C-alpha cells in the first residue's frame, strides 16, 4: 500500500574528516529515492564540471535577483564566491516524495531550519576522538599542515553546534554509521507528519466501518 | 563507545485486531533492552497470574493514595476496576537507559504525553482495510458477534486519534511492520535529546583540540 508522503530534507553535517562524505556516498548508493541537492554558485565553472549536475552556475546578478525574490533557502559567501540552495527545485522534490540530502555546515542548517524545519531531519557526525580526526586529516595527504590546523580550528567551531541537530552519531565504524543514517532515513519516512496521504486513508477506513 | 542515554517510552497503539500484540511480542523477543511496562490494577488476581509480573495487584486504597500523591502516570477505570502505570518504576528504568513498551489506548497515551512527552515515541498501527480487520477478529474465534461488533465500534473511536501519534504504520505484513517498529526504536535511541552523555563527550573533544 502506498500512502503519499512528503520527501525528507536530510542534512548531514560534521567537522571535516569525521566521515560525512563517505557516509553520504554510501547512502546515495544504497537508497534509490535519495538524491543530492545541487547547489547554485557564482564561482566560474572548472574543467570537467557539468552545469546542473555539479552546480547550477549563475552570474552574480542572477544570484542577487533570486536572493531578493526569496528564492534561496540558504546561502553563504566563501572566498568571494556565493553558494546557495535554490528553493524551487527543493520544493518540487519534497512535494513529490523525493528525499534530498544536503551537504551544508551549521550556518546553512540554521538557515534551512528557518524555512522548512518540518521537512528536515538533521544528523551530526562526530569523530570518536580528535586524535582520530587529526590522523584522518593527515592520512588524506591532500593538505598542508597549515590547512590541517585550520580544519581543526573550524572543527572546534562546527562541533560547538552539535545540540542543533536531531541525531548525533559517533563515527567509529563507517559501515555501522552509514547503516544508522540509512535507518534514520527509513524511519523518518514513517513519521506521521510526512504521510500526507493518511487522512484520506483513515477516512476510507471509517466509511468501511460505518457501512458494516 | 557508550554514551549515556535516557530510555525510551515506546507506546504502540492500535484498534483491536490490527496486530499490536504480535508486533509487541516480536519486539520483546528481538530486543534485549526493551521490557514491558507492568501495570498496576485493583482487580483481583486470577489463577496463574504473578504479582509484579502480570500486574502489580493493589487494594483500592493504595491506588487512591498513589493517585493522590501524583505517583500514577496514567490510569483508567474498566468494568469497575482501576488500571494504572506507576510513575516510580518507569522513572527509574528510563533514567538508567532501559526502554519500556506500553500497551495503552489513546486515553492512556494522552495522559502519558502530559507527563513525559520528551521520553516518548508513539506508534499507531492500522489495518490495511476494515474487511481485513473484521476477518482477523472473526478468525480469533474467541468472541461472539456482539463482542466483535463492539470491538469494531471501539476501533472507529481509536482510529479517530491517529494524528496524535509520532508514527503511523499500516500493518499489511507482520514481519515487515515488526521490523519497522524495531527500526523506529533503534533510530530513536540515536536522537540527540536522549543522549545525555553527549555534552561531556563534546567537552572532551574540545579540550583535545585546544591541547593540540
């Protein structure tokens, strides 16, 4: 039996290196009804990037006009470029029962909360220890010591906001944590507030009783 | 890593015949951290019943005194006997991280909500159709036509209250629905509001960062 339901806006946040990207990848692979939110950006397209897939690339004037019209659910300025979540595409997906995952920090989460708290489920991923986080950041070998130090400082700020999330998971084991997030998503789909086909189904049951 | 958490008060409600008892039995079998709440009653003990296991059998004076002292989370009068949920035992279990399942109707649920909404997760089970519910009630062969008719009338009243529950499940397949409730329980354990050991864990992470 399929009851109509609203989609879920799933926010996964974490300090850099706690495992967010791997968990998101696992989820997208294992769950057919989940898609990644495509952000809008004013930064120039890079080689290999596809407009509408990696980002919606927009001119600064378009960004400003969407922002002025209340058409951005959240936005941020990073290194002179703007990044944002366009409202229209999210609205449409959620209304049609499509679940969307968001890769945003606590400031983006706070902005989304203002607009669409009831559709959101937010998950915060923590490392088991900072020693572990530090060593994961170093193992990546992508970043200089300076960058790693900046990431750790940012981690401290990000972690300050743990209490703003619905679920907090400590990522000791990637498979286990990915499975926990998958279960959070499955369970959230069963929440009454999302199943907007229920009222009709209940009416049908009541009529059936009255006709006996 | 074990973070201290509060236990969950899991309420499963449904019209009679929708599968609540079987689901509860499956859950209690599959989940070691879940126990059934033992009600208090003023009705006489029956053959084979064990005080403290089937019910806490109490005299009417004791019931009145507990009620007067605010020591009952919910109570109801059924056929001249009183039934109630004693507060002390639930408080103790929840504080120690033990999850407790409650077999109560919508009126009991409403009373529990008044006292301990934050600790509760409530699930409402619906039959796929009234035809199915009717035939399940008849198959039991325990009840006269008159009793079945009364149960259906009560079902109509109970179903009216579907919108007061956190989750609403349509029980088409017992194994599937039992699994859904098990997932709801597992997921609810990960909710931030229950993990009252998190604040300390976060403090430890922050100190680790500051010491680098």
